[in-house]
């Protein structure tokens, strides 16, 4: 009898321990603060359902990259009017691309089997050294005889790698010389090291900010645009990593500043093509990336553009924009990934 009682008591004890463990789990398990858990899940689901921009089968950086994040609901920067004053309220928006293949910044898909060639850089400390897979027919900004910035943008679709060169010149022996150059993983959010430039003054990649005809034809641009102004401050803010000015006056814009077209700007009188561009400027805005023409937005040349139609964008002026405060989106200085907790719900 004693033996039978012991066995029965042991089973009951085990059951009690298991039951208690279950109760304790539900009492002390980690709980989301407020609606944080559901909000982050919704954010992740939304980004899975709607990916970021792609090119040649590769992402143009992840969907949660700062270039690909809407800023239409972020707060207006307190210095918006000051910055716009030095940039020029009455300057016209200028599409710096068109049907002429020498207009804009072209890009090339690297053909399979292209062999890397040696590139010597003027700014070695700011460049990713080594060989670059430059095809013999690589497109050069402004054409092969250009005396401008001579950017070359290359996409390796097999490895989803981006190569960008500034002031690139082919040499008689098959090598190249360039001012600077970068190699970037298009599947990564990594930024240049702080203080480092790129093929662009702000230290940013150029490709993610270009207006491309195919994406406009699809009906939607899902990223911010690249733009320039004549004078900038000797400072940079995230996601930029570099500056290109000696101006200490803080009323001038720093590299990396982000603008958006005001929500109340009426786009109904513009063509469908221009509406796509303008709506992108409302939702994603544009990032200051270099010194250049006032409110010049960058795009890739394409014979399908209508220059007369694009010219109508010059009706938009600096006063139609506002500066965005996107500082809360930053999680780490060396990453372009946005903080999902900072996104408006």
C-alpha cells in the first residue's frame, strides 16, 4: 500500500510541476510594450509584400534602406525655411536627364565574362582599390569625349554588386584612371565609413537616386531622388558620409539633407510621366548628394524620354518643397537601414 501511494504521489507531483511551469510561463513571458509587437509585425509584413526597387534582377539596396523609405509623414525640419532660402526659393526644378544619351548619368549592366581591369585612383584613400569589371563599351556620363564628371555606373547582376567611378578615363594599355571609385553590395545596407567620399560628393551611391525610364513607365518610383545645389555647408548628415565645401555658415544645407514636395502641391495638370516623378518627390523626396546646378534632379538618359514634357517640371520651384527631419530613422552611423520603431504608424 505504501508503495502504491508513493507511485501515485510521484505522478501527481510531476503533473503539479508541469502545470505550475505552464502558469509561470504565461505570467512572466516577455510582453510587447503597448502595440510595439503588432506594429513591427505589420511593418515587416508590409515590406515583404512590397519590396524595394530592383534593377537587372537585383535589389537597389534593401526595402528598409533609407533611400527606399517614404518620408511623407515625417516631421518638417525646423530649419526648413532657412535652408530653402539659401538654396533658392525661386529656383526651378531641373530634370538633369533626357532623350539625348549624353544627358544624365547612364548605367551599364556588366556582360557575363567581363574581365576586371586595373584602375588607378587620384583619391586612393577614399576609393575601394583593386580591379573593376569595366566592359569595353561601358557608358560614360556625357559620352566618351566628355570633359565633365565622367561617371561610370556598373551593375553585376550575377553577384548584385554595384561599381561606381568618378572622372574615369581609359588608358592606351587597357587600364583606367579615375578620381575615385566604390564597390557596394546591393543586398546590403552598409554605408561608406564616415568622412569617406564615393563617386559622389556626399559619399553616397549614385544609382539609387536616379530617375529611370522603366520604373516611371511602370507607374511608380519607390525611392528618393538625387539632387544638387550650387552651395552647401561644410557638413554632412546621415546617410551622407562626406562634405565638399568650406562654407561654415549653418544656414546653408549639409550634404545628405532630404527634401520633399509639399503634400498640397497640385500635380493634376502634369502628364502621367511627370506625375510619377512628382508623386515620388512627395512620398520619398530627394537627397542632396553633390554641388551642382540648383535643384537639378538626376536621371538616366533614355531615348524614350520626351524632353519637351520633362521641361514642364521646371514649373516647380524651390518654394514648393520642404525639408524633412529624418534623424529619428537612423539606427547606426554605418548603416542605411531605417529604424522601424521610428516610422509613423
